[in-house]
């Protein structure tokens, strides 16, 4: 067992990076449970309404967007702390072995459960809608709730993609733009009047200064440029509107 003095002390930023707004999400689901219990006790097949319990709380479920956006950051923080803080790694291993509390799940497994919650709610609502007659008093609310949760699932998916894209942009920017001894080239293009126009530059590119909110990172690849005397490794970063490529310059002695 772990005593209090053996529990690793995390900073507030580290804690928030791992758990994000999980406490708010817990509170929302606690409210949903209380509402469902109240509306189904006693249960009446003709009068009991479940859709209203979900519908009343639908706006608050948008808090899942923030949590889902933060998930990759949470996993990265756990990995970083496990490598730099032995007490943290030991704490996680000890907690994992305590099956009475963790049921054989790692922390990462618990963190992904809220992300799986919205799709499961949608499956539940679709099943309820399937077996609820249109004449039932709850049918209209079930239709509205199912539609709202489906929209929320799309928003969550889009926000995750946008967050992943931004993280990738930041990673590329930190690795390349401000690194000394790196020459970057770029080629951008646009489609105008059904013809493709391109322009090339040989300069340092600042992905923030020239930020395009619609820009998406697509792919990264490396190729060798072979000449009679040298072999140079060239890295290509392909975005939706621009291609960056560069080679590491030799340091002058």
C-alpha cells in the first residue's frame, strides 16, 4: 500500500495536463444519474421520460470537447513524468497491481473512458429511440437529444483533429524554424481559374507569422539527394497549402 508521503507531488499544471476538466465531467454525469433515477422511479412504461434528462444537460456535455482535445497532451505528460520522476512511475505500477481499485487498468485506460462515453450515449439513445413508439410522450425529446449528441460527436472529432494538427504545427515549428544552421525552402500553390500556380522561396519560414487557420499538416518524409561527392538528407513537410523542405547545414568551426 501507498502512504501519503510516498504519493508523488505534482504541480497544478502537471495535474491539469493529465486530468484536464475531468472533475466537471464527473459532476455532469452525476447530475445525469440523479435525473435518470428521479425520472424512472417509479417506472411507468407509458409515462416515464428519459430523453428529457439528457436534453436538459446537453449544453454542458460540450465540456467533453476540452477533455478530448487534451487527451494526447495527457498521455505525453504521463510518459514524461514516468521517465523523469521515479516515484511517479512506481506509484502508477503499484496502483496497477492493486486490482481491487484499478481492476487491472493502467491510468491511460481510465483517461480514455470519457472519450468513449459520448459514442456510447449515442448508441443508448438510438436504441431507446428504436423501441419507443412515436406516440410516446418521450419520443420527441429522444429525437432532439439523439440529434444533439450526434452533433456533439462531430464537434469532438473535429476539435481532436484541429488540436492534433496544431500540436504537429508547433512541433515542426519548434524543431525547424528557430533551429540554427537550418535552411528551409518552401513552395506554395493555389488553384485559380482551373490552373495551378506555384511560387518557391529560399528563406526561413515562420509558421506562426504566416499562419493560415485552414492549413493542415499532411505528411513528413525524408529523401536522400545524391551527388557525385555527397549524400544529403532532405526532410519534406507537406501541408495542405505549402511544402517545406530543408537540410541541416554543417556548423562552421
